[in-house]
């Protein structure tokens, strides 16, 4: 998955018009909430990335999620 593919999919999950970058702070995103957290966890599990809700709740930036997909 490319960085652009990741950001496109993550933007779709958030269902937002905001411009999302790897530097985006999760808590600053208007649409980052418990439902999108669960959708993100589900997406990661579908891609064989083992993660828990508790673990992702500790993430601060989009880059931390992207890193789990091997994106830097």
C-alpha cells in the first residue's frame, strides 16, 4: 500500500473532507471518534495487522497508524 492509498482509505474511514496527512494529530480531527477508531481497528485486522482498541487509543498521529501498515 502506498502512502497515498493509505491516506485515501483513512480519509474514507473518517468520512471527512479534511485534508489528512501523516502529521495530522488524531485528537484534532473533527471526525476521529469511537466509531472511526473501531472502523480503523477493523480495517487493520482485515489487513492482518493485530491491534487492540486500547493500543490505538494511545496513538497521537496518523503516522503511528500508517507505520503499522509499513508506511513512513
